[in-house]
C-alpha cells in the first residue's frame, strides 16, 4: 500500500509541476528544454571557455580571480577570491560543449 501511495504522489507531482516529458519542463509562461548545440556552436563555446581553464582552482572546485584593488563586491583589496557566478557559467558552458574530459569538472563546480 505504501508503494502505491508513493506512485500516486509522484504522479501528482509530475502533473502539477509542469513536467511534460524527458528533458522538458513547462510552467505557466515558459517551456524549458535542454540545449543541443551544433558542432560549430560547440567549437565557439569551447574557444570562449579556453581562457577560463587556467583560472580553475581544483582544490576549491571554482574559478579563482586575483584582486589587485578594492572591488564593490568584497571588503578585501588584494588576494584571491572564488567567483560563484563565473564558476556556474563556466560549468554550464562545459556541459554545453559535452567534452568528456571536462564533464566531471562541471559537476564538481555545481
């Protein structure tokens, strides 16, 4: 009986959440679908990501940036900080290009 109840709850969640099949999600206004880049688009994104690879800090699993002066987003004037937004953008790009050597890095960041 417990299994049946869980199945009913899951089915209700899927119906009311806007789930419309594998890889899609629909709410009242927007339908979300996975990004499928062409080979040419993947090359462009890979080229844009190339400069970020050297900023990746494997210990902290984020992109690191050196501070040289005061910034509005931190009280520190110098040192290294890990940029959350840039790291997530980088991870999304790594997943978009679907290069197996960077997939684990993307999931580590996320």
